[in-house]
C-alpha cells in the first residue's frame, strides 16, 4: 500500500512529507493506522546526527496512538479495530529480561530495532524500490506503519488519540520513573532538573505519590508557572543562584531523597547526583546525552551513600502498564491536556521541531 510519511533523508535536514510504499504485516506483525503522534526530544536528537544508532533515510516518530487495521499470521492478542499505543520498549513476556522483575528492558527484538529493521531483518517501508529504515520499532511519523505484536499495548476505545499518544513516551517516561523505577515514597523530597515534556511528568508523578518538597530546576523562567500547576513546590533558576547544589541542600534540609535529570546534559547529571542526601539519596538519569559524552563525579559521592541510576520508558512494562496509565488519564488522576501546547497536521511537522528548539512548546502533536 501507499502511505504518507515524514521522511528523514539525512541528519540535520528537515523532514520531507511524501508518499512511500508500505508492505503488509508478515508473521507476528500488525498494520496500524496512526491517528496521532507526539514529537519527542529524542526524535530531534536522532535527526541531529548525535544518536550513535541514527541511520538514514528513516521514518522517525515513536510517540503514537492508532487503530489496528490488519494482523499477520500467528497474531493472537490483537484484531482489526483494536486501539493501540506503539511501544519502543516492547514486552514479549518470555525473554530473560521480561522474566527478571528488576528491569523493563525487553531484549526480544532490541538488536534489529536498533538497526531500523523488523525482527526478520527487512524493512516494510520503501521508496522507489529502495528500503527506508524504521525507527525505535515504531515510525509513527507515517500514517500507516507495521510493528511486531509484542510492541503494541491494547488500550480502551474511548480515550482520545491526540492526547494518549503522549503516553507512548513522555508521560510514561516521567511518571513511570517515579512510580515504577524509583518507587518514590510519600513524604520524600524530590528534585527535577529540566522542566520540559519529561520533567513536568516527573513532577506530576511525584505529586501523585505524595512527595513532600518537589524542587524544579530550569534555566528558562517561563517554565515556572506550569511546573507549579503540576505540583512543583520550589523553583531554582541556575542563573540566579551561586551554587545549584547548595541551594538544593538548603531547600531540602540536607539533600534530595530522589533526583531526576531530564535534560541530557552530563554536567547537570553530576549536579543531580551531588544534590542527593548523604547516606541514601538516589539519582536517576532520564536525559539522553550525545555520542561520546561521559559522566563523572568523585567516587566519594557514591562511597558516602548516594547512588546513580538510569531509566528508560519510566521502567514501565508497556503491554501491562500503558493501559493503566491511559485509565489514570481518563479518570482525571493525571493531566495530559495542559502539556500538549500545539497540534499540527503532518504537512507542518517541521514547525513542531522548530517550536521545540525555541523552547516554545512542551509537546507538539501531529494529528493525521
Ligand atoms: P525539553 O527540551 O522539553 O526539556 C528540557 C528542559 O531542560 C527545558 O525546559 C530547558 O529549558 C531545560 N534546560 C536545558 N539546559 C538546562 C540546564 N543546563 N539547566 C537547567 N535546565 C536546563 O526535553 P524533554 O522532551 O523533556 O526531554 C528531556 C530529555 O529526556 C531529552 O534528552 C530526551 O531525549 C530524554 N528522554 C529520555 C527518555 C528515556 O526513556 N530515558 C524518554 C524520553 C525522552
Ligand atoms: N540510541 C541511543 C540511545 C537513545 C536512548 O537512550 N533511548 C531511550 C529512549 S528515549 C525515548 O525518547 C531508551 O529507551 N533507551 C534504551 C534502549 O534500549 O534504547 C544510543 O545512545 O545508542
Ligand atoms: Zn521519546
């Protein structure tokens, strides 16, 4: 079939919205009509050329929601008409990662996914007979896409696609980091570095679990108002204090119980570790840093009881946890609407990237 898609032909170039060829689903695969997709910072990161796994030409996008239109042989858990959210972290429920309760990083298809192909090593997308690569196993910047069955969460049918698409990455990444990965307790002091599409979801996750202080750190003072609405109790602009770490120790009375880095800046990652409470503070890296970048600290920081962690997709097991997060949204327990600042047609997708780079959007959503 033919489908309209925004194609990334080269790193650093704008996407081109064109018609491409899409082959139907093979065994274990599902054809999905994408109804809406968010534009995540990670799409911009890969398009910039900084992603060691970035390969072109490719169809980016990994934060979508849509409807199953066809299933390949052997697919048992989904049928045409089902509403789904694509999962860049799948959940096969049988690999040794899925069987280990300590991780959500299913590895069943990780290698081929990173190469931009389906699990059998081939691409379903092509242009003029030449393959186009998939991206993060999702390629939601195409109106129709093909995914493995294990990379789709089935969700309720009354949830609006243009809002729940954000659960495909940003919402789950932020709230999940608090709830599933760090397991923040009521009364804990939490510090969040970077109040963008991820950090604001960490903040609302911290409020949801009953955190005490929720300190937000951002260079952009315009982020303050929205962050307060989502539960931030204290704001630090690094440009207005002598020492960010000292300012956090003062506000929290000794340091963060939990800190989250939601920027992708290795210098800030160090601050996020060092603002943690001596003896028990835990720091979680969420931000994605460019190829070749490294983190550092004095080992004494760890010897004296702080610990450094990382988390992908909020520690969520997609097929199990994503439907629950959709319920949280539909029940009014979490706010997604106020984070979706812009809605665009596919033809204007590059404007969504421009808004992100200028710091003018939290989330832009493309509606097909
Ligand atoms: P964003 O651009 O919306 O937000 C980043 C925020 O950080 C902005 O508000 C910006 O003003 C602020 N900032 C930038 N430099 C700063 C500094 N030095 N000190 C303080 N604040 C600073 O980005 P986002 O969509 O929220 O994504 C954040 C990061 O999370 C990105 O690196 C993205 O790739 C990554 N990410 C990771 C996962 C995961 O599973 N680990 C999932 C999604 C996104
Ligand atoms: N491909 C990059 C790393 C990019 C990365 O860290 N991706 C996160 C998700 S960001 C979503 O917006 C992730 O899930 N990582 C775990 C994984 O298995 O990819 C690189 O450095 O090679
Ligand atoms: Zn993302």
